[in-house]
C-alpha cells in the first residue's frame, strides 16, 4: 500500500514539475539582460531587469532568486529574503534559494533558521560543496565543531580541486588539535598545488602539531622565503624553536611576528608563556589574557572585569575557564581575594565543590560543569566585577617572592583521610606511593607527557613499596596485564579516583608520596602540601617552568626533568635511585 501511495504521489507531482520546468525555461530565456548585468557587476540594473521579468512571469522562481542574489550584494537582505521565500513557495526544492536564505539568516544571527535552510540546500543538492560550507559555518558558530568538520570533509570529497576548501579544513583541524588528520591533508595540498605560501603555512602547522619540530622549522622558513611580511610563519617557527630548546631564537621569531602584526594574539600569547616558563611573571601576566582571544577559547562575557582595584565590601564572581589542574593552581589566589574583604563567588568544577568549600570557607562556590556554555552563573546577588580564574595571578603573583610558602591550602576531609589510612595500612608494611602515568589530552600534548607502566618498570620494581593508582580514565586492563606479566600490583580503588575529587584528596593525603607525570594530580598533591615527584618533558607546560627542580606554586613538589627531548630513561633511573634512598633512610 505504501509503495502505491508513493507512486501515486510521484505521478501527481510529475505534471506540476513539468509545468514548472516549462515556465522556468521561458523565464530563463527572458533573464538574459539581468544575468548579463549581474555578471558585469551592475547589480541595480540586474534588479530592475529581474523585476521586469517578474512583472510578466510572476511564477518564476529563478527570476526571484536572481533578483534576491543582486539585492544581497547590494546589502538589502530584508528585500532579498522576501524574494527568496516567494521563490521557495513556487519551487520548494530550489537549493540555491535555500542556500542564500541560510546565509542571510546566519548573518542575522538566526542560527536555527540558517541551519534548516542549509540542510534543505544540502538535501536538494548533496554534491554542492558551497551548501555544506554554509552548514559548516552554522555548526561552527553553535560550537558543534566536530559536525562542522565532518561537513567540510564531505564538501572536499565533492570538490577535491578546491585549494581554499582544503586549507579551510586544515585550519579547522588545527583549531581542534586534530593534527594527525591534518598532516596528510596538508601534504596533499602541497602535492596538488605546489609549495606556495598558503600550503607551506598549513604544512608547518600540521608538522608542529604532530611534534615534527625540525620539519616545522624548515617548512616555516620556506614559507618566509616566499613572503616575509606575514606574521603567521614566524609564530609557528617561534613555537617549534622553543620546543627544540632554543628560547632566545623563539623569542626573536615571535617579536618579528609582533613587528609585522602588533596585535597578533598568537605572538603575544606565546611570548607570555615563554616569560612565565622563565619565571618572569610580571612580563608573562602582561599578555596572558590573550588566551581569551584564541579561537578555541570562545569565552563567556566577563564584564565589568576586575582590574586589581580594592575589593573591600564589593562582590566579585570568579569564572572557571580551564581544566582541573589549572583550577586548583589558580585557587592559591583565593585567600588573597578573601583578605581584601571581598564577597567572593567562585565557579568550580562540580568535583571540586566540597573540597574548595571546606578549604575556603569565606567564599561561595557555584558548580559549573560545561565550560562551553555561553551563560554566566547567577550567584543570586548583584555582582560588581568579574574575573576569569586565570587572570587572578596577574595581581597577586608578580615575582617569586609573592608566592606563599605553604604546607597546603586545600583541606581534605579528616574522616576520609583516616578511612584511607586504614585501607592503606591493610596493604601491609612498606611505603605507600600513589602513581599516575598519563596526562592531558591530544590538544595538550598527551603523548609528550605520558608513559606506560612497562616503561616505569625500573621504578615499580623497587622493593618495599605498595603502589596505589591515581590514574584517571581507562586503566584497568593495563594494570591487570602489568600485574600478570611482572607480578607487581598497582592497587586501584575506583571510588577514590573516578568521582568527587574530595575523595581523591583524602587518599592523596593518606599516602607517603606521589609519583606522577604532568597532570592534574600533581596540582592536587601540591595544593594539599603533600610530597610529589614529577616526571616532566624537556619542554613541559608553562606551569612547570624551564629549569629548577621546584615549582613556586607548590613547595612540596619536586621535578625530574628530561635531559633531552623525549629522553625518559634518565628520569626514570633518577626516580628509582631517589626512591631507594628514601627507603634506606638516606632521603
């Protein structure tokens, strides 16, 4: 029965479609002068010519569409929109009209209508890349970045010859940190279009993203040989040189970028990070707020923004912006805020709410789980000023002497600490050491700062130690396989790791020591005032600095740095020796 209904519907539509096609063929033949005027850039003439055709053939969707297209160029979107809707009443499947309506609604900020018309255009002509590009614009604007990239991938399949589309896709993958996917596309762009400035810039970004640093230096310099008046290759060059352990050359490249483009967000931000890594805090914080302008940040409104003036009797809302580790680190500034006799309302990850509320009893905490929201937290009282958490150190940590020597500013639950001490004691005599061996995500250099348990075998083989898991995420299979192969257990209590950080804090406080790569557990341990030994890459994240074996943020944390890029064995050997010394009472 359904097949019969569909067949009847098709037969019913067929005469209407044939009649419409006949009308449009007649209209198109009359649109010659209008099309000629449009193609010559005489858009007012094109509008008048279209209106003449519409007066004679009011049912012509093509005439209305061409007239609307000319009006769009003339910046008369309201008139164009009326004509496009009239065209769709005549021909609901006119893809070009849907596409143009999507563009008009998108520019007006009406993302819902824009998406509908873009999807209608794609449905009508799936192989037309430009409709998918419009849809990608809408998806990007509504923070559906993965879906936007999927549309661009599909568009490229239908228009593989378009270098601009290929480069746009590369840019999107770069922003998403998907450099493994970006690299073959960038290589394809070079192969198909040659080594021009745009393709080389794209390739250099991809090479840097996958840690092919020497190649990124070479490619950036090739791009600069073609055009030395653009800041972008200097930024990539500076980043690659810095990661290769050449900070002075890196600074020179970034400063050259700033000379060419004084408002370069990337150059200013990268210079700030280099300064922070070298403990030049005043200079570093000066441009650290540039992080708020990078495309992947897309922050919420933060106005009026606090500028360091007195907060006595005023209400401030501190806004969450980064991951757990950073949130814990910036929390070291909360006592400074409270000493100003401010009314402090602070956003936090829900996993930190109980721990923070206990540690800073004078502040009010508001859990915020979705960092991608565009909504600001309503604390229930009028707010005088706002600040992102990462902007607080600019007013409290401008030199090493301004970092407090503390024994822990986070306060665990004493009863839960006692509970975990009992659980640890039940493991038997010996040192109780927490362990975390993977850190970050792809966009934050996870591969560079992560290990596996087999690599840590020299440390884990030291006798007299009970190892306790502090690694979040998927780890059970690796722990089980390691125990089966090497007969070394890593005790895992998921209830302490996979939920509220208050429980993790209690477990960490009950341990004798934490050994970890660069990850959020380092910040938690240091903020609790507990000892941690941290295995760091040669060039770590800025929080760990470039030199020294200490962190100003956490007096109890000790750093063990790679002597060269990617060289973990010397770090692991040193940790092993220090652990042996501790067990024999030498340390």
